[in-house]
C-alpha cells in the first residue's frame, strides 16, 4: 500500500482553507515536488466538494499532475497570514468537545461543525514524546488546557524514521523547536475514528523551526 498524507492549505485567492481530499495524496507525490512544509506555496487544480460531510467542509478534488511547488513563505510571513484568521481558543474554533478519550484528548461529533481546520493562539506548548508517537499539551488564549493531542506534522514524522541526526537526538531537537511560550498552532479534527472526530495538532509555530524541514532521501 502506498503511504498517504493529509495535505491542506490556504487558498490565497479565495481566502479559504482547502484540503486535497480526493484522491488521497501519497508521499511519493509529495516527494516528487520536493516535499512540503508549512509555508510551502503551491499551485494545483482543485475543486471544492459539492456536499462535504461536516466537519470536513474543506474537502475537495484535485488533479495530482497539476500540483507544483512555486515558493516558500518564511515562518514570520506564514505566521502573519495565519494570525489574520486565528481563533483565541479551540472552543471558539470548533465548539465544546462532546467526548474525552482515556488519554485526555477531546473529540467532536461526526456530521456536525463548520470547520475541521483552524489556527489557534496559544500561550504554552509542551510535548510528551513516546517511542512511536508525539502528544501535545497546550494552553490556548482562552486559558483552556488541552492534553495528549496527537502531533500530525508530516516533516516530524518523516524525520523520525529517515533522519540520522534524529536517530540520535529526536526528542531533544523536537523539544528545542516546538516547546515553549506559544504563538500559533494549526489544529484539526481527524476523520471519524472510534466514534468521534479527534482533535489533532497539525503544526506548531513558535518561530523556531530550523531542523524539521522536508527531505526526500535519507541523510
Ligand atoms: Zn531530523
């Protein structure tokens, strides 16, 4: 089976958040254009789904052969863009969760909601690093504390399995770049699983991303 990835971004012309939902992007396709990180600028032939199932209202069809990388925003430029439409907290973005998992993470009702991707302002970020996963604990600007939220950052996942430097000091590097007083988080609601759409963190922006940039071959 081909490894797939979730790819979403901001349509700069229409000023809306969009996801490359159908077909599901593969890692090979992303490698083919040199990999993507937050702030990558792309062009792609994309059409919104006529009747997306909430909360995944950002879904659309795309034509794989048309995906091209055209540039890269630096982190300050990306933060300025994201901050314009940021929320002061998870509840403002998605509403109150309907359920909580045993780990402490929050979930939402499938079939409801007005978005599944958002930028949230935060005051503090800390990580729980396990052998096979990373969980994020954070406090948003509303003062709400969110626990054990899975980190679904593609560059981080690939470094963990492909990067020689990360084989020696993954956790230290991760904490250096993604822990501390917060700025912005990209958060999302996953596809329905185990009865709910679970909160996840797609990217952490503290202005310190240096190591976790894409690469397409072992180094
Ligand atoms: Zn690495």
